């Protein structure tokens, strides 16, 4: 079992599941969400629309899965991150941690062994990167430790789109691990 951070494009990751930092409507949008939907193709949006029609908007911190369409992954796990200005800092931290743990729960249910995460909520949702990275690292490491005997998930990669996020993730890995 392991956790690493890399600089890269999550849409090119050859893993079982990638995580999409989605909006509540699972409708695609800007940033990583738009890039994933664009690269995956229209079938993923159709699957997302079916989920929304069936269960309504996706709540913050909750995850759902679709196929990965044209991506090299097998599944996309869509999770809605907190919008920094809509919650108090402690609630934001709890919601962000829930994003990582619920995504890992879904990955385990799918039987995924490898999963890649973007930096959830650090773009247009304005979650401070220096606060988000330690939450991501500690939540993933705790989840892996607590579930090591009963999960298929073996390798987790934090895929950072820019060097600032990578620096924060690497620092958190050094401080926490």
C-alpha cells in the first residue's frame, strides 16, 4: 500500500479509478471537472445525468461512480468538494476529508486497486492549498491504515496539476508520513 504525489494530468493516468472534483449536478464544468468530461466523452455525462435523475444532486463530501468513457482508467469516481466561502473552516475540513474517504470507499466497492485524486476544491472552490494537502494526505493514510486488511485499494496517487499543489502535497507527505 502506498501514497505518492506526482505532477501531471489526471486524464492520462492509467489507474483503475480517477476521482473527479465534480459539482452537485455532475454536469461537467471548469477545471479538472471540465477536463475529465471532455477527455472521457459524452457517455460519462449521460451516466451522470442518469445518477442525478435517479437520486438527485450529489451532496458535498459524497461520491458516486461511472465508467471512464474514453479515459485510460476503468472508472471515474465523482465527488463534490466543499466551496470554501460556504462553510466555516472546521466544517470545510471535515467535508474535504469526507471527499477523500468516501471516494476510497467507492473505489473499494468497485474492487479498484489503484486510484488517482486531483487536489479537490483547491481551484474555483477556493479551498486554501496549504490546508487542503495535509487533509488529503492524512485522510488517505488513515483510510489505508484502517482498511488494509479488507480492501482492494493498494496504490493512491495525488495528481497535482501545478508545482504549487505538488509542493504542498510533498510537504504534507514528509510531515505526516
